[in-house]
């Protein structure tokens, strides 16, 4: 058994699960990029839960044009001219998405902007194209635009970091995983669901093999000892998370009520989320062997909002059925 710098006691094996509180899981996706076909193949092979996710061509366009090229060029007399070349958004015109390639030169009081090209994506024709309007002595503008168009063809057939992270966080949600605020992508998975962490690790290792970028994905996990000190630490982390979620749910419920929402399905979706959060609190209370009374006020308010939403949803359905 060891103690990490933040005071969490961890153990190396799971010989006696009754002595464990759960499992810490750490992962990093780096700049992951995986072909959609490879991603789906991995999900099927590992039986990893995945509802087919559509790749947005607009996101692919923004990703392809989003990489900033930074440069510093030495000038005459030992001085330096500092500038960067990047894309920024223009106003959208219907199904036409446009960005402009600019050179920003850093000045003492103000920066100078020189437009080099327009880069566009037309959803009606499903085509990306560019129009050169300026030159730069240190850059092949035409080649840079072509490189962005090549990247667009890659991105439109791949899942990137944000899309994969959304899928992973959804899976962690099914494990009642608790994000640990003092770390980055560190989650605590309670004891009754920690056996499913193996699937998460296997999944990321397979994604790493299919990753088209160079930087490796990282995943690791370790067990957490079950004692009073650890339960207190984890309870503190849980308070932080559950208060934030409860406040967000209250704000959303209040908005639905104040705006006169006429969709019973939307209101009942938030009722289910409130009930799921209450059940999650109960499971953590059993794990920590204490009532988490510090959050009672938030959950009392949520219960009132839930009841009001249910009354409104039932009333709307009765009116429509009459």
C-alpha cells in the first residue's frame, strides 16, 4: 500500500475487494485521430458501448483550418519581426462556411493584419475550396491552403479528441465515476463498478494502435484502500461534484418552468436526470457509510422542481388528449 502526494492511499492488487473503496482511473487522449471504420471495429471487437456517431463535415472544416502557424523572423539590424499566420471566421452565409487566412504582425501599440486567402466549405456542393488574395515572402500560401484541404479529407473520416472524449465520459458516467478535481483526467470509480475499468483500458489501448497521430494515448488505474480517511477525502470530492450538478439541474428546471415549456418529453428527461442523480447520491452514501447531509438543501430543491415539472408534463398531456 502506498500514499500519493495528495494523500490518497492506493494498493497494487485487488486480492480482497472488501478492503477496497474503488479504483482511480487516469487517461490522456493527446492529439488522437482514429478512422471511423477503425473506431467502430474496435468497439465491436471489445463490445464497447457506442451509438454510431456522425462526423460533422463542418467540424472537419474547422479542424482542418484551425491549426495556427507561429513564426518569428529576424529583421535588419538585429531586430525581430514577430508574426503569426492563422485562420479566423467570417460571417456564415447559409450553407457556405468561410474562414480567412491572415498574417498578424505584432506591433508596439497595435498589430497589423494582412489577408492572404479565403478558405470556404459549401455544404450544398460538399466542396472545400480557396481563393488566394495575398502573398507572403516566408510562406507558400497556395501550398498551405492545399494542405488544409488534404487535412479536411482526413478529418471528415476520423474521430478526434473531443468526439472520443465525449464517448469515454458517457461510459464513465455509467460507472458512477467521480472526477477528481485536483487532477486532470483522473476519475474515481466506486467498488461495485471498478471491474468495468478493464474494458475502458483495453479500449484506449486499441485506440492507441489505430491512432494516426504520433503522440501516444495514456491510460492507467490503481486501487484505493477503504478506510475512514479515504472515505472522507472522496466524500469531499463528491460534494464538489454533486453540488455543481444539482445547481445546474435546478437552473435548467427553473428555465423550463419560467419559459412555459410545452414539451412533456423534455421535462420528463430532466426529471429522469434528477432521479438518476438522487440514486447516485444514495449509492455513494452506501459506499462512504454515511449520509451526505451537506447536500440535502440542494436535493430538497431538486425534488420540488421535479414534482412541478411532472405536474406540468401531465397537464399538457391531458390537454392534448382531451
